[in-house]
C-alpha cells in the first residue's frame, strides 16, 4: 500500500493534563516495547487543548514518534473570539494535525459546512494537516443512504480554497460513534471509495490516490482488521478505545491481525 496507514486516537473531553501524561507515556512505552514501526503505520493522538502543552513537552523530551493533533481550531487567526483557539497557537505547540468538523462539533456547536470549510482554510494557512470528519446520522442513513451526506460534506469542506495542501478524511457514521454499532467493513469501504472518487473529481486523481481516508465509529482491536483489510480504508479514528494504552496499541498493531 502506498498510503501509510493512520491510526488516530481522539481523546474527546477526557483526561486532565496529569492523566494525559500517564496515558501518552504508557502508549509510547507499549509501542516501543513491541518495536512498532511508525514509518509503516503512523500513530497520532488528539488530547484536549489543556493537555497539549504538557503532552508536547513530554513528546519532545522522550522523542516520541507518536504524532500530536488538536481536536478543533478557530476559523480566525486572532482577535475577539472568546474561548477559541488559533491555528497559529497550535502550530507553535508543534501540532501536526487538527480534527475539523467532528460530528460532536457539528451537532453540539452547530458547525455548518461553511464553518468547517473556513476551519479547513485556517488549518492550511497555519500548515496544520486537517483531519476532516464527515458522516451521516441514522435518519440520514435511512432517507438518503450511507454515502450522500459524507460526500456533500467532503465537497463543501474542500470547495473554493486558495491552496489545498495535504488533508485526511475520516468517515464516521454518527450512529456508530460511541454506540458499539459499527458500519460493516464492506459498507465503510464503499463509502471511502466514493469519497476518493469525489476527491478525484474535485482535485485530480493524483491527490485522490495520495489522500488517506479513515473509518471511525466503535473501532476496537477486535474489529479493526476488518476495516483495514480493504485497500480503500487507510486507517481509523478511534474514540473510547484510544483511552486505554493496551487497547489502542493493539489497534495500532492491526497488521499483526491481518498478517501483512
Ligand atoms: P468511538 O470510537 O468511541 O465510537 O468514537 C469515534 C469517534 O468519534 C472518533 O472521533
């Protein structure tokens, strides 16, 4: 596979900065002890904002190969936006990635496709790689099928940018997040394939082939192999199971389950 698999842990609003040290350290040690090859499989964690400086300091001191990202950023660069966090600040903290448009942000913070698009532009301005999250609710699945909403969201997020640098797409069916319900590997792969097609139409085949497309929603070490067996699925975005170092490192070692 020419695309390096990407295993991402979205910690959501869990763990204060002291707890974050314990988890990040344990994950680093666990993957080191099993000789994880980060060039063959990238691993990234997305702690809450208040943990980022602490985790970054630890990662720096211990020479982590685990990459770091934030869970959100402002579409603005600075100014009177109380509570928001600029991409410039995240870059200064050596963040490589930023999640954008997670369904929990779309749902609880009313983030529209336009806001998501503007946040993607902000990520590009600050040389952060956006992990653009898309996915349909159960109602949308029933009325429009699995691919319609994610495709609409991908097209909206990528529309009309001055420059488009590297980005990642995470397909996370809303009904599969934190519910224990999962999209079947075949269904997930089919939506990922359609997303790649749409990227090809928008940005050309080369970009489509280079872009990593992930599945997310109740991924665990016991079911990850099913998704990553498909050449269409380039990694996973993990919520709950990323809070346990042993379980998350098991997910990062998915190649052992599929015998690659
Ligand atoms: P769960 O893995 O807990 O279902 O969460 C998925 C998710 O939302 C990751 O961003």
